[in-house]
């Protein structure tokens, strides 16, 4: 895990969403704001461990690391209705308001990417740019995820370890420390298609996917839909595409645009196999 230099402005805080759920977040650094949103069964700590925090602080960014509802230090409702896209988008606005931020770039992995997309769909005026890794706004069947998390976290951990055999003990601890009922509630409903919300939205987008991720084609399709950039991480899957901070984290991001000059003009790498549900972090 990367260490935060606590001479840099840093504090833990908590916003309250419109439905009363507490949303915990970490506010680090100074500069243009960038909000980081983690994947299913993880927490904001994952961004520290992977090295993103250190990298972005070196670029003089103000980082807002959110524990998404149902995870980490945030509230964990057990009602599936509490995990609608609208409510999760509202969490982002609650945090921005609490932190005194008018607009921010959002970067999310998997579930966090879908939440970032929902925030842009419902509150486009509060989002300056989107960077989504392993996420898209198209319909998705979450049945395989519900099955993997039906009884406990062990089957889920086994699946994640297949994708990332070197998964850290800290990550395993975070996964096992979740509230199972809350995670199950967050997966109770399949994801609807909300891609129409991005037609003419005008928010700069960078979509990232590992070429071994079954969601790769959907991510590429989304980038094409919005006229955004697409970064294919060759030989990476849904998990390792996030862990590859050297590639995913080399982005030069700010509040008005997503700039990734290293990928402009590069020939797109083919995605692996047909798109199928089961590897997205909901």
C-alpha cells in the first residue's frame, strides 16, 4: 500500500445522502479534484494499495476517495431499492457538496465506473470528465455475481483469485470484511441500459478495458458512442486491468478534459471472446 504524506492536506469525512445513508470519503491533496470510486467488495483503500493515490498526488490533484454505499466505512442498507443508479449518483453529489466541490472528474473501476456513469447521466453539470475501467452503461445480467455471493465471500474470492492469483492479503481482508446482506442487496437487480443518457452529453470520456475482459467490447462500444478515447490493456483481465497502475494510472486528467496522448493514434487491440456477464464488479 502506498503511503500518504500527511504533510499534504488530508482528512477523513462523511457526507449524508438524501435517503440518510452515510457516505464516507477521504480528501487528500490540493489541485483539480478527481474522485476515485472502487469496485464491488473493495473499498477506497484499494486505490492506495494499487498505487493510484501516490501517482495522482505527484500530479498535484485533490483526490476524493469514496467508500461506495454498502462498502467500507459507508452505510450498508439491506434494501435493494437503496442501490438504484439514481441513489448511487446522489451519493456522489452529496460528497461533492460536503467537500465544497462544484465539479470533479470521476474515475471508477467496475462497480465504481458504473456509479461514475450514473452520476454523469443524472448530474452532468457536476462531472467534468469520466475515466471508467471495466464499466459501461449497457444492460447487464448480474445473475452470475448473485450466485458467487449467495452464501459467503469464499466463492467470490476464489473467482477473483483466478483472475489475480497474487491478490494481496489486504484485499482478501477487505473482501471478507464486507456485510454480505448489503452486497447481496446491491446485486439484487440487473443493470438497465442507460446508454441513451450519453447522447450529446459532451463530457470527455476515457474508457479502459483489459483485452481479456469479456466486457472489453462493451467498453469500446461506449467510447465510440460518446466520441471518447478507448485504452485497451493488452493481456489484462477485469481485475489486472485495475492493478496495472502503470498503464491505467498514467492518464493526465483534469477537470475539463481527459487527456491520454499515449493512446491517441494507436491501433486498437482486439478484445477476447464474446461479451458475457459474470466478470463485472456490479
